[in-house]
C-alpha cells in the first residue's frame, strides 16, 4: 500500500493492490475528489478527472473564469454556502451569524499505521505495516478554524477509514452544526442503493432501489443507531450481485444519531454523506477547543456483495473488536428471559441452569429482574443491587452456585436507564435527560439517565464495579430499551444543548471503556431491545450483539442475512427458543431453530426442562455439534448463497481458510407439493479437493463424496427435501446442514 503525494500537481494517490483513492488540491485551495475504485496506475497528473466545464447558471468562484463552479466539482469535504447547493459535509455558525466557511489546504502528513481516536471507537492496526494514514491539514483563515481530514488505507482489502478533527485556533467561539465523517462525490449515479431497515423484532431487512435525482437517505434521531435503520448502506452497480460486480459499502462506527444519504445532482453525479445526524446537532467550539468526528469506513469491491461483506467481516472481527474474546469461540449460553421473564426465584433459576448444564451448556445468563424492586417494568432500574427476596445470597451466592455446577455465570444490566420507582431516581430526580418545567416522555416506563454528566456515569460505574468485583461474573448483557426524548441536560448551558446527544454516547463509550479495561475477561454482549444498537461502535467494546428480540428461526433468516452484509457471524447473538415462538406463534422444528442459531454465537432461551426427553437428547447433540464446529461457524469465511428476501429458500455457507472444512445451511420456509428439483451452488471450495459430505437434520448421515468443482458448478442437490412427496422433511420450516470435509489429496 502507498500514499503518493505529487507536489507539482498537488495530487494524493492512495492505493493498494485492489483500490485507488485520488484527490487533488483545487485552484481555490479546497480538496477535490478525483477517483475511488479499482486500482489504476499512478501518474503525475489526474486533473482530467475533474471534468471542469462551463455550465449555464453556475455560481463561479473566480472573477476571471466561469468554469470553476463548486456545484459541479467533486469535492472531498464540501462546506455550506459557497456555490455548492448540495448537502454540505460541514457547516460552521460564526459570531456574526454567517454560516459560510472556506477550508483551504495548508499541508499534510503521512504516517505508518493508524492513530487512535480519543474517546471514540475505531478500527485499529496492530502493526504499522498494516496501514498508512494521510492527514490533510485544512484551515478557514477568516475564523482560524483548523480541520484535519484523516484517511487510512489498509494494506489488504479495498478499505479506506476516514474521520475529521476540528480545532478552533481563532479568537471567537464557533458552532459546528454539521460535521460529517465522510463525503464521497461519485461521477455518475448508475447505482442501486441498499439499506438495512425495519422495526423492533424485524431489524435490518434489505431494501434496494435505484438511485434517482434528489436525496435518498436513512438515519436515526432516536439517540441510538436504531431498529429502524442501520448505519450501513451500499451502492452497487445494477448488474452487480452476490458474486460479481462493483459495490461500495459505507459503514459508520458510531452508536447514536446518524445520517447516511446519497444525493444525485442535475448532472447525474452522486454525493454520499455519512456522519452524525445534523438535525439537532450544534457543537460549540470555544477558542482552543477541538471536536473529533466518529470514524466512517468505506469498502470498494469489484467482486460482488459477498466479497464486500467478507472484507467488512475480516476488518471488524480482527481490527475493530478488541481484547480477550476477539479470537475466542463464544460460550454456549442459556438465557432465562423467554423462560421466565421477570417471574423467577433462585430455585427456578437453578433448576433451569442444572438442566442446561446436563445438556452441555457452558454459561448461564440471568436476565432482567434480579435487582432492586424490579418485579415489573415499572420499578427498579437504576438500583443495581440484588433483590434478596429472590436471590437470598445475592448475585455472589447465585454466581457461586452456578460455578459450582460447572458453568460460568452472566448477568443483565441496563446501565443507562432509571425507573421513577427507584432509589436512584428518588435521590437524583435531576439525573434524567429532561427539560425543567416540561413533562418527559417515558418508554417502557423508564427514563434515560443523563450520561453526558460524568457524575452520573461514575455512579453507575461504581454500582456495576461492586457487583462485578464481588461476584464471579463472566459475561455481561448490556441492554438499552428505549429511545431518547427531551434530550436536554440541565448541567449544560443553553448554547451547548446541541451537544447532548453526542455527549451521551461519549458517556456510554466511557463506561464501556472503564468496565472492559477493569474486567478484560468478561464477555460483553450489547443489546438495545434486541438489535437497536447493532453497530460498529458497540462492537469495539462488546464483541457480540443481541441481534434481535425476534427469536423465531424463520424471521431470523432475514434478520441474520441482512445483518451479515456488514457484521461478522461471530458478532450475532443467536438463540434457540421455544415453540410456539413468543414473537410469531410459529412452530419451527427444533433442528431448524438450531440450524439458524448456529450461524451466530449460539445459545438457548427457554427452559430445557419443558422439552421431552427425546428433544433434550437432540439439544445435547446440537451442543456437541456446535462445540465441534463453532470455530468454523464463527470465524470461517461466510457466504450468502440464496436470499430470504428473494425467495422461499435461504442458503448460507462458511468455509475454513484452508478450504478443508465447510458447512452449508439450507432453509426452506414453506413446503409445497410436487416441487421442482433444487440445488445449492457452493462457493469458495478447492475445486480439486474431494469432499466427504454428511447431512444433518435431527441426526447426521452420509450424503456422498464430491469434488469441489462439482459442488460449485453442478451444485449440491437438495431436492430430496423439496420435491418428492413422502420424503423426510416434507414440512414447512425445514432445513438441513451439509458438513464438508476435504479428504486428503
Ligand atoms: C430487551 C432484550 O432484548 C431482551 O433480550 C431482554 O433482555 C429484555 N430487554 C429484558 O428487559
């Protein structure tokens, strides 16, 4: 990988074996965008790519010329109001009320590796040879506002990570009212826009539409990244599919309000912006103060969507997730939420745990309801002290008993929330986000603690620290069950209220950082009513996320499939739950529930005592199977073969780095009579290797031996389960796993 600077033409060329990213200092000192795509040869001058033309009605920068018009020039980080009418990346309100700024090139530095972003999650390098970083220094001379545009190119993969830092070196206080993390101006608009949207219990459903003139966007103003939209979008060429063609993915490493948008202009150019949502954002930059935007990551591929996803998976698994659990297979857990909800006592918990232990489960997780006066949604949040009526010897005693059984113990918290019926709220009613003198909306009868205040974060830290220090806790589920309203902090002055949403997230990150540093061996799983904070920001602290509150295996096909476009399999919390399912009422067979959950961290969310003996034997076998294959399932290369958004069948596959082992999952939603034959076309195999294949339903049996090229090109025949009447598995919600092992060549 290289970052080349051509002094004469003032051109930057960042490239590795796969991509080139080219920019140039423009005649007006601003930075112009020339190219992002497949690697091209380096040359002295790429100015021809600017396509500067004289256009009617254009607003022009120079008096002697009517060609240089910012509305028609592709830019790196456009500012508001100087002739570019598209949405800006930055807007600065000044003392005199002006919003006009003009950032010009002052210099740059190129360093090996990648500097950390203070207080914010970001991708990282472990060795300087893994990446190079370019920091371009820009300045608005009129107000003395410095801006550092940061670009990291990784040695491997079509990846560019970007962020921006502002420093007020002038004499007046300024207000940033837009400070996006990334802008990319593309020369045409022949793209399909892919977004991952939905609602509670049906997160990250793929939606695709062709770009049209005007703005298309997704975002969140809820204070979390949200169930409704994910901070990840893809632009793909219309002819691109999972296995070939050009696509660019844009991912925002952040957990709060965001905006991701594409704006197609009158001449068919496309501007992509991603960053903190400008609505309601107003960051005061006093003299000498600085502001760091979160990071945005873009990935280019010309090899289709699977390749795009695999690049994100590799980057996020290896260089975003951190710590002890990054490369370790995840424990098979049982969570009591759907088994008991808040109706439990210690005896019931131990009963569930013991049966789980007998089946081979490794970790018991105690969910909501163990603390304070928490017997319903109305009380207790904020009082992180065990309810000894339910747990006579507190968390310490329960954790010890679970450990004595031979299992690890995990615990649920919702650190950012408080119920009015709690000791914490009674002591500090002013600690919630609220506007004095106005009513506050509740969500699930709870209120949001003002995490922009250090004393609030400190107080929650102390309570959690005490429990985690006293009891033997190996796992924490960190939940967040409502969106933010009345986002106002009485602790901040009027001219800083536009900072509260972001300061809140910084407080969340601060608490995560303190807890994960003090307890590096605890496995953290983030959660926000299921998947309302399934974002890269969370993954920096918590290597896995509860994917959705919808535990129905058939619904999960779409949810996990959509999630996989950006996020690795090892990050997806996935459990087998009871039938009929609590969210859908569906009765999916036990093996299908497990087959979907294997493509994730895997666990159970039911009382195994309620299963028949035969089913418990099946569970034991599932756990044995997952223990044998979880490294492959969680860390292998993942392929989407067939999409649940397009048809009745979903196909997934994971393959080991050496191509010696693979597992393919085949899922069919509805059965039918006298169906056509069907095949799964596998990917990524060694064409010359002979694979021994077994098929797994309730039990495992021989399937045959095939060469890799046969399985990829002729296909793996799944029609026994789909076409003939009377065949095994002729039912709705059927699924199979095919396990492939290369025989010694
Ligand atoms: C929402 C989570 O997603 C559930 O798994 C469960 O932990 C509940 N909250 C508990 O209140």
